């Protein structure tokens, strides 16, 4: 459940209810400025206030953020948090693929997204009602791709800069398996970006070739041909 955001990460540990040792709690001696935390600890229901989905409808199931884009109408979905973040950030969360009939295991992430016109993304949501992937390529922001792409080992990882859908980094490493819970951590320090899974740094790149630095925007969970859930979202200042 979302609660009053503590200034310091150690205080966050006291009220968050994460189990001891969970990666989201971080090092016990580190002070981190937590901007937002969400455990999705609600009864089964539609999305809580401050969230919306494009493509297949997302909701709360078993205390987690859940969407079925494997057998849903559109077979793709983007779930946005309607809150602007800026500057150097760390975003972390848990994710688990429930099913993917073609082993897509797609657990992507949209980072610091905005409309180049300045129009809030929520106001233009009907333009992306089907959740089609290409509708996001002309917006400002970054895409982290983590998919099985038919083979669960190794995972295929990519980092793209939009508008233009420019490939800034890629890797094949680690794994992306159904029914396994992964802890993802994304960090942005100026124009250096890292993407870490279960403590393994799988992408580490400086993006200085394409668009000007995107330094503020929304975050969103993205998937295609996959049923999955997310939990334990924490956004903190670096």
C-alpha cells in the first residue's frame, strides 16, 4: 500500500513491511531519499488512483499489479504512474511472468517519458488506447527491454532512446524465465544508465549520441504477449 513517503530509506524500512533482506530495503547503513513507494497491497480491484493502463486493462490481483497481455484483447499493455520524476534516480521493483504462449516473457519499462509538445500523457491516452508499441516511439523517453524472445536463457536486453527508437545499448545475458520473481533496479546518473537484475548489472551505458538528455517524465510498466505482475515499486533520489 502506498503510504506517506519517508525522507530517508532507513525510515522507509520501518513502515514499508518489506521482508527483512528484500533488495528494495537496500543497505541498512545507507540513507536514500525515497520519492515514491507502492506495494499494491489492496483487495482485488481496478488500478488504484494515480495509475492508468493503455492496451489491455491492468488491475490489482493478490496484492500485486497484474495484467494479462498474453490472451487479452490487444496482447500488449502499458501501465503508467501519473507522477513526474526528474533528475538522478533509482527505480526498483519485483516482476514475475505468469504466462506467455510464445515465450515472449516481455517485462519492459518506460523511463522518464513525456510528450515533446508538453501535453500531459494522461490527456493523450486515447491516442494510445490500443497500446501499440509504435505509438510510444515518437514520445520523449527511454525504453528498457527485457525479453525471452523464444529462449529463456539468455535474456535479450536493450536500451533505447526516443523519439526515434534509437538503440543505445544491448546485451544477451542472465535469464528471463516464467514463474520466477526478478528484482529489477534502474539507475540514472546524468546520462549514464544501468539496468540490474538480481544484483547483476546487465546494461551500463552512457547515452550521448541521440536526443538531448531526458531529465524528467513519467515511468511505466510495459509488456507484449505476456501475462505478468509487478510489486514493491520504489523510486528514490540519487
